[in-house]
C-alpha cells in the first residue's frame, strides 16, 4: 500500500479561489462536530459511513480531500478509499484547524 497523499491547506484554498471546483472535500467527523463548523462546501460523511456513501455518490477518478478529528482518522479514511479504487485522495494536512489558521472560509453554528 502506498503512503497516503497529503495536501496542503494552501493548495486547496488556491483551487477554491481560482474556481477549479473539480474536487470534493469530505469531513469525516461526526455530524455534531460538522454542524459546529466545517470548511465551506465540505460534505459530511462520518468515518463509519464513508465506504457505503462514496461508492454510490463519487466517481473513482474525482480528486478528494479528507479531514477528520485528527490526522490518524483522516489517514484511515484515505486508505479505505484507496482500497476501494479511488485514485486521487489526500489527507488535508492539519485539517480544519490549519484551514482556519490560513483564513479559509468556514460555515456552521460556531463558525
């Protein structure tokens, strides 16, 4: 198994600012955490539902960025998707906190 790809939050922010939306951002935290605050445009798919949901909704060639409660959870999600045949999956390094640190847009109750 190859190492998980790691994406920098600045790269994601740049893609959003330049209007290159051919990607999906997945938040693997539980719904409560997602509702409190998440990267704008991220979809909520809790880790325990990830495999079932992505197979029916996302193309295996689509670029996917993943973040969760911590780097280990994100890495687990990426590996699960790689095993299912998804090719362009990456952990969003530093997750939501790193995103907020660079001034990335967030939405939610506490955002």
